[in-house]
């Protein structure tokens, strides 16, 4: 019986370690995504009809992430739940580059996530 308990404990410890490692990977991805918005040069982050610079946009995204709490388990969750549209109006967040072209923040962040994932292999 003692062997079974020890084996079960070891398996649980290994699984917990795997979950923590996965959680840290996802946190790094999310921070990378926020930083990519924060460091936008000459671009504007548009939410609810108002324009914000990258630093203000990143601050807003971090606040939404904090409020989402345990609902955000992955970078995909972050994009979907925090960084793609206004919770109040339902309007999509947009990013307008210095040349005037606009893209939905969800599209921009999904591209950034692809870039990040391709460098982590």
C-alpha cells in the first residue's frame, strides 16, 4: 500500500510540474503580445472610438487580463477574452499604423502569436 501511495504522489507531483511549466509558457506568450502593442511605433490602438498610444493600450490590456483572472489560461484565451473587443460596446479593437492602414487587434495579435511560436521551436 505504501508503494502505491508513493507512486501516486510522484505522478501527481510530475503532473503539477507540467501544469506550472505550461502556465509559465502561456504567461510569457501573453506578456509578449502585450509588449508588442506597448512598443508599437507611430501606431494608435483604437477602442470604443478613441485612440490610444501603445503604453496606454498595454495598460488597458493588463487591467483586462487581471480582471479576467482564471478565465485566461492561454494566449488564445487572452486574445479572445481581453484583447479583441470592448466588453461594453462589443466593438472590435483596432490598430492603425502610421501609414493609416487599420487592422483588427485580434488579427494583429494572432500574427504576433504565430511569430512567437515559430521562434520557440
